[in-house]
C-alpha cells in the first residue's frame, strides 16, 4: 500500500508553523493566565482597601448606633466600580446597615432585618465570612470581611497598651462582572492579534519558501522529464542557493552525459543495423549485392518492365582461368582479383543497372529499360556485354606473398564467359531467367570461353539442356 505523499511546500509550512504555533499558544496561555491573575488580584485588593476605609470610617457610627451616618459612608463606597453591596454589623452581632444589590445570602439577611430577626441572619452571614475566613467567592461575587476594632487611647506612656477590642465588622461584596468582561475582551484581543500574527507569518513563510520550493519543483519536473527520455531538457534557475546550484549543475551534467551516450549508442545501433543489412544483402568481399538483393531488384525490374513494355536483360558471367590463379598464389590474391573484377564491371554500367556477386567467381548483371523492340534490346545488351568483356580481359596487376614472406608483383590475364537472357513483363519467372542466362554462360565456355551467348527461345526448343527448369521434367 502506497503511503500518502506531500509536497515540499506542505512540509516547509508544517515545519515552520507547528513550532511557532506551539510557542504562540504557550506564550498566549502564560500571558492570559498572568493577566487574569492580576485582574483577580486587583479586584480583591481593591475590595480589601475599600473595606479597611469603611472600618476606619464606621467606628463612630457603630459605637453610636448612628445608622444615618453609616448609610452616608456606604453610599460613598457604592459609588466605586465593582462594589455591589456594603453590610455593617455591630458586636452583638446585628446588621446595622445593608446597602446595595444584595447577593443571595445578604438578601436573606436583609429580609430577616425587615422581619426583626437580624441576629439570626447575621449569624448565617458570618458563617460565610468572619475573622478566620475573611473572603468568600461564589463565582459571581466575592464577600470580603474586615473587623472594626476600637481605637484605644494611652494616657500615660508608662501604661501598657490594652488589646484592641472588636466592636463590629464590615462586609463588602465585590462583583466579578466587570472583571469577567475585561477578561473576555482581553481574550478576544489576544486571539485576534494571534490570528493576524499567524496569517502574516504564513504569508512571509510562503514568500520565503518560494526561493526554495520553486527551484526544487523545477528540479523535480526536469528529473521527471529526463526520466521520460527528454534528454534535451536543461535546468535554469533564476536565483540559486548554493546546494541547489550544485544539484542543478550535477543534473545538467548528468543529462549532457546521458545525451552523449545516447548519441553514441544510436550511432552504434545504426552502424550495427547497416552491418546487418550489408550482411543480409551485400557480399562482404566485393560489397556488391548478393543473391537476395539481386532477386529483390529483379522482381522490381520485372514489374517496371510490365509497366513500360521495355525489355530487360540478365547477364550471367564466369571468370575464365580464375582457379589456376587461386591454386598458384592462394585465396588472398584471388580475392584481390575478384574485387578488381567487381570494380571494372560496375564502371561499365548505368546507375539504374545492378551487378551482383552470385558466388565464387560468378557475377550477374541486370540491365533494365532497354527498348520495346527485342532486336534493338539484344543489340544494346550485346554492346554492354562486349564492353564488360573487353575491360575484364585487360591485364590485372596484383600483389602476392611468397612462402618466405617476400612480396611479389603478379600480372594475370583473365577473361569472362557471358550468357545473356532477355525478359519482358512476367512472361517468365526469375528462376527461368537466371537459368537461361546460366545455361548461355556454360554455352559460351563450351564454345571456347571469352564469348557472349544470348538465349533465343526459338533455338532453345531444338537445343538440349537449355529448356527452363519449370519444363525440364
């Protein structure tokens, strides 16, 4: 099963943003926790300060049971932000004053005050906050307890200062509502700023990563194209990081080397193909067409004769006195003679004609597009055959090697016996035409060699041994 792959841009984004996100969340959590703690601490501290101020101001009103005086002091305290209620108790304990929006516990106390049972509800209040537990928080409000201690006046510095006596208490209720709003607003500001910071960071990462991602993507596309066979592809980077420059140079050099090797391989394949073609269709010694190519060209020439109505001719020739040269000086000298014979025959032919080595010292010449008249075609073929025979009869200057290794010059006289058969259209098969030319070549040898004999269908009827192979049986 193939695992899912991701692009380099995704990897770069994750590698950059994930640690940054963890760091931002950690810092944001720390900042918010610290700020929230400060806000909570500020509210508690503020409430404690207000409670202390009230205890200092309320001592006279509690001592004198002056509720009007205490009410004025409470009104001033209630004007402070976050102060929801103020309760003043005496030492009995009895609620002397309950002012402001009361929490559930204080509402019960206030209701009890209206019924004349303030002492009972004062005890319930003191169960929540007292001198031992000076603060009670129910999540919405916080109750702060501050005892009212009587001030003791020392008349003589020698007297011992008496212990302060509690004459009452002040309970201040502080609301968390404003603090919660501040916390909520601070949280939203922080989230918005964090989101904006991450977006800006992501954009900057995108811009910065393009210098790496775009060249790497181009490298990837180029490697994919090279792997697909496009060795002409070259990588060009507008701006290059050192490592990417090295990689680019290496890939370009590798591609150039592969292109060079491919060119060499194609050249070798072409050479090998040409060699195979030559082996299949050409004689390795004289480089003339062999029997297979001769048959192919004879087929084409017969088709051309059918279209044009002109005769063609096949000459079958055998070198006279060749075996004696081979036996006396060896096959190397004989091969040299055959190469020269091939050259001389080729020099006598038109570009449209074909000369092939049929085997050993036998050669076949095919003439095409002679004439529509048979007699004139015989005349043209005879003229070319005479030219070839005359050139082959000239002296051959050859080089040989004696048994001791010394080089010698050899002058050899050699002629050719030539048999000629004409063809028109598809009146005869290729085998018949070659057979007739071969039979005429042997007829020339019988008549004394160095001769030219033409196949005549009329004479062939009365001449034994010259009928076509298809009718020989």
